[in-house]
C-alpha cells in the first residue's frame, strides 16, 4: 500500500519555542535540579567528614600540648633520663600519627 503524502505546514519558530518551553525545558529543569541536589548533598557530606576529622586532630593536638606540659613539669623535677626518653618516645609516636593523619587529609582535600 503506497504511503500518502500530505501537505504539512512547516514548523514555525513560535511553535518550536512553545514546544521547548512546555515539553523540553520542564524535563531538563527537573533533571538539572536533581543532579545539583545530589551534588550539593555529596559535597556537604564530604565537608561534614572533614570537619569531624579536623576536630579529632584538634583534640589530639590539645592532648599532645598537655603531655608536653607534663614532660616539662617532670623535667623541672629532675626526672631520670630513662623516664624522659620513654615519655619522649611516646610523644614522638603520637606526633607521627598526627602527621600521617594530616597527610591523609591533605591528600583527601587535594582530590
């Protein structure tokens, strides 16, 4: 059966604009808003994680400061060299842990 060709009028710019505004734009807007919301939620979640990690590092920094004060107080009381070295080794270990965590955070932020 042969296909009948009907005389169709060409689309006008007004018709195309109306179609875009009524059909395409609302769908596009919904998709963009969903993507932006998902992105914003992910970014906020990452910042929350970073704030928690920085808070932990700050607490550890305060603890190390208090430990230094105790070491200084013990030095003032002329503690033995062996006790001093044990405290110093413990402090060095905690500083190394803190440095590793800072490096991890810097790497995370850099990505």
